């Protein structure tokens, strides 16, 4: 370990539950490695010290310590749950943001209605957690939490360095490799409501893909569930780096790892609507609100070499300038310096 000792402490919670030395090359998966790399870039800037950073997939019921020097990073929790101790922390960074969002517009289609039902259910769970926080800690549990909460991108499910092929030389014109139904038929009603938008969107997408012209070569692999998809992750990212257009439907929420993975691989992206957050601002994706339009979009992009090249380059630029580990570290640093000014390292 030739790197200097980190200025701050980093603790992975959930089943890991231990302090991590950022100088050690360990891998933990499920988005954790991406954020460990974010904080490695954060440490290289050397501008804040004395922080204790907890990284958790869920919103923990409690933390080992709390205080103005504590930063909680929540990389999962699609229900946006609030906790009674949040007001005691210096900052909260959340991959899915502090509140559920609905991005589908006026609900006139089955997909839009399912998205609205999902939003209502998630909002109900969120409000219940707010009520529990109020019961445990009173009004102070709700005061001044939003200003010190920052939405952050999902990033990469696992770290990878794509063997990127120039977009005009890639073997696959378009592609989707991922899960679809996640065994909804065996789940309870609430689980079906949560999965319904994902299942509908991907069913409509797959149907539309069958109508893409035969002159375009696509790659498609549909797995039964997300867990099964993990078994083919290496093949998936290799194919992504050799695909011109990545088709990026929503998952159980609008944001997906696939979006950021496709950006890093320099793919042209066709995606469902995404939330209005700082990191999605001016994103390079072609937003599709009706999957029946997919064949026309694919044909338009692939028959215009200049458009294809520009869209691919836009994905690269977005990755490097907005959502790469180094770019996100810079944004977090700016936010924390404003939110937690007492931990700034004095200038030499």
C-alpha cells in the first residue's frame, strides 16, 4: 500500500458490516465497488477530513454512530425510507433520491397506469417511514434533512473496463440482455404492483424488437430474473462494448445500472423516461414513451453514420464528465464542502 492513509473512515454496512481500507483492492459487488472507487477519487482530492462514511444498500434502522461528521450513503432503498436519526447526520447521499418520482406523464396507457400505481405504493411506504421517524424523534426528525440530502447515480453494478470497439465497427446493431418477469406469478399482490411497470415495459420492448428490420443485426438474451442475469455479467458487458444501440428499459424503478454501463461502453442509448436530477441533466439517451416507436428509432440512427457517431460520443462524454467515479466524487465533494464546511482541510 503506497497510497497515503485515507483522511476519512469508510464502513460498509448490510451483511459486510466492517471498516474498509480504500487502499486494499477488495470487491463487494451490487454497486458498492463503484462507490468505493468514487470515494477513492474523493480521497485523492484531500479536501475534507474527519468524516465517517457509512455505505449501505438499505436505509439502516440505526447507525453505529451519528453526528455532524457522519455521511450516510444509501445505494439501494427504492422505497425512499426516512429514519428518525437522519437529522443528526452531516449529509445523506441517496441513489434513488429522497422521494419517489413519477415520470410517465398523464396516465392514459396501461404502462403509465402501472407506473402511477407503483409510485403511489412507494409513496405510501415512504410516508409510513416518515410517520415512524416523527413518532420516535418528533419534529426534529423532519427538520433540515432535505437540504443535506443529495441524489446520486446508481453507477455500475460491478466495476468493469470495457474493451470498447469503435461504434462503426461493432458487430451488433442493437441489443438487450437482461431479465424480464422476475417470477411475478409466484409473488404477492404488492410485489406484482412493484414489478408491473418493469414487466410491461420490457414485454412491449421485446415485442417491438421483433419488428426491427432484418437488415439490422441484434443481440437479445432474456433471463428469468435479475439474480440469473448476474451469472452472465461478464458476457453482458463484453456484448455491450460491441453493440451500437443499447436498449435500456426501466427496472423496478426508472433508473438502472444498464444506463450507466451503456454510457461507459459508448453505446447509443434508447431508454424509458428518467428522473429530473442533476446527473441526468442533458443525458445522451433517446427517451422513448411508446416502445412501438423503437423500430423507427433504431432504423433512423443506424442509417445515419454521423448521427450514430455523435450519439456514441455523447455517451462517452456524459460518462466521463458527469457520472464516472471521478466526476461523481467531484460533485459530492462540492456538496459536502457546502453542507459540512467544518471538515475542510486547511490550505497549506
